[in-house]
C-alpha cells in the first residue's frame, strides 16, 4: 500500500488549488493479494497484528510518484465542479483540507486508487509506525503554504508540496514503474 497526502486549498480570492506532498509512504503488507474471498490482506488494516507490520518507508521511485500525482489530478478533476461555491461566508474564510490517498501497486508497477480519506490517520492507527518526521514535514509544509501567509502576510512556500494540474486532467496512460519499489 502507498499513502500520499494531498492538500485542497480554496481561498476567496485565489480560487481552488490542489497539491500532493512529495513524502509518499510505502507500507508493505505481510501477505500478497489474492482473489480468494477468505484472505483479507488487500488493505494494511486487514493484514494481521500491527506489531508484526513491516516498517514503512518513503517512496523512492519517480515513475510511481508521477502515476500517483496523475491519479490524484484525475480524482480531483472528477469532483472539482462540486467544490463549495465562493465567496465563502464570512468573506475572509478559506477551505483547507488534508486528504489521504491510498494506492495499491500491482505486479506490473501500475498504481490503483483504493480510497481517499477525508480525515487520514496521522501517526496513529495504520500510520503509527511511520517515522514522525514525515508528519512533522507535512504539518510544517501546510503551515508554510496556507496558514502563515494568511496570518502573517508572508509569501506562501510550497515546501514538500507539488501543485497538481487539475483543470483538464484526463485518464491518460501513465508509464508504469520498472524498479523494485
């Protein structure tokens, strides 16, 4: 399983933007996927006792990261028209939401979107074994991109975020991964 975090930010003046954080967490599960209905290892939370889960690590494969970002763009594009209309009430309001996108990668290196979590586990539950620096970086980058510019008037800093190109995102073919990530 692979977890990637996205940030959806809608400001009253600047419109809507979506970002993907570059720290993508890979969690190997203890059992390979099978179509047998009595085997429940397709999702990490169904893969046995948490104390026996392998240590998560950061993705180090750019082709897979590109696939993840493309799938995120397509997912946001599918719901973009349903974002809350602006102006927000009160007028100085902004929408800021961190989302957790969970993916599976098949034997051919192709990513498949499993689910989108609107309140993703951060350093708890299935993510409690993730190095705390991953979440420290995520929170710091949200603060630098959205919160501090709003509160202190400083320029936004992307940090580990990559802006997604949602407008016009389509189901284009993405090169699959050939490394052993």
